[in-house]
C-alpha cells in the first residue's frame, strides 16, 4: 500500500517536473526576456518623448488654434440660425 502511494507521488512529481521544464523551455532565458522588455520600455519612452515634442511644436498648436476657432465660429453661427428660426416661427404663428 505504501509502495503504491510512493509510486503515485513520484509519478505526479515527474509530471509536474516535465511541465515546469516545458514552461521554462518555452519562456526561454530570463535574461533574454529582461533585455527584450527593457528594449520595449525604451521604445515606449522614445515614442512618449516624440509625442510631447509634437504637441509642443508649432504645427500642433496651429491645429489646436484652428480647431478652436472653427468650433467657436460654427457654434456662434448655429446659435444665430437657431435664434432666427425661433423668431420666424413666432412671427409666423402670430
């Protein structure tokens, strides 16, 4: 009975060991993964710096200014069109 339990436990340990070996083989070298992750982080930092540089540049500021002016102009025109509609509607209903 004890022998069967021992064999079952050893078999289970071998199975777990095989799975761990498979995982470590698939994951590769930990140092290699760390280096790759650091390269990705470096690239992300470079991209972030580039985005900040673009946002602080004259073209982006000009684009924001134009967008703001267009929004103000169309908003103002929409208000006057709506106001004219309300006035004419009230005049025609009288």
